C-alpha cells in the first residue's frame, strides 16, 4: 500500500515555530503511528493517514436510502430493508459499519493491530462513539444496550500480539458511552487458524463452532458487539449465534470497516447457519 507523506510548504517549513517543532519531534522521535514519518505537529498520525475515509451511507447519515437492518444501500425508499435481509436475514438485530474497507482504512487498522501502535485505540474508540452518538442506530438500540462485548481474537493471534485490539477499543468505547463491558463473556473455542490467513469461503466452514458465550454474563442482555473489520461476516454471525443461544436478548453489531464481500456472501452465510 502506498502512503502519501505529508510535506509542509517551503514557507511553513522555514517558519521559526515549525523549525522548533521539527527539532523537538526529531529529538523525541514523534512519528506517525501508521506510516512512521516524523510528525511536524504533536499528534498520533499525520495528515495523510488521518482517518478521513469513505463513510458508508448509514454512517454518513446521507439522503441515500439504506437498509434499516444491515445498513447496505438500497435503491428505493419504499422499503426499509434490502433484498439480502429479506432473503437471508442476519441473526444480529442491527448491523452498522463506519468505513469502507479501503487500502487507507486497512493501513490504520493494521498499524493498530500489528504495528505496536496501541495509542491508536483512542482514535478508533472516539470514532465509534461519534458514529453511535450521531444516530446510525435506531433509538430502540442505542438507548437500551446494557453490555458491550468485543469480537474475540483467536488464541494464536492473542499470543502473537500480546493484547486484544478490539478489546482495547471496547474498553474505551464503553467508558465513553457509560456502559458496562465484559472482555471474557465471549471466547473462541477450538484450534482455528487466524481469519486473515483464510479465504472468504474457508471462513464459513466453522461458522457455528468457533465461539463460546457465558450464559451467566450474557443472558437477558441487550448487547453491542464490536469488531474492527467485517470481511465475509462469518465471525460476527458465528459469535452472534453463540450469544443468542446463551440467552442474550438482542445483539447489535458495530464494525469500524466493512468489505464488499459481506454483501456478496450473504446467501452462503445464511445457508451455513441453517
């Protein structure tokens, strides 16, 4: 992925304040958490990597109609749901994502998950909170959650990274929303390979056998489930099924990014859960 580097103008670069800030940042090695260039300003990420990505229609709250259930674009305002939700209903009540999964968005997510840039968790959590507070969910969802959960990482991924990226986002998001969270109420089970190493079709094979939910912690709860990226949707659907089987009342899903594969594989996902 090619990142554009932020280069200040000649006048901006030669200003006394800019020279001072540049010298300080060079001394203290203040670098962009994504592309690692030296920052001229005191910030976590540079202008080029700042998450001004392509918002999905429901996150933009645009006039373009979108499905009330999954957030995908629809052609007519005469219906409140898309064709996929009519033919292949999801176990989640409402599904929302903030950005399209572009190369730029992928760079930010990967910097957080694999680049030892855990400070990016604040930016991602702030983005999630702003999206929720802007009204991307219907009122019957956003005013009634009583538990926030992360989509858990595979054990192999946890050992490799040393932390749970989505867990960090959940902790920050729930505190800002003043909602309780639980990091271990939903866990992976079995020895499954990391999702990133699998093709979209391979991700569907164990859709109903990958997660275990604690009935003691989730029964009777209205849950906001958070993930970083929805690719095929297999993990989110498998996790939701486990939560509902453990007694959760409803599950609403929020992801930072969503791939186009999610809409393309809806029929196959639905058949795998029947």
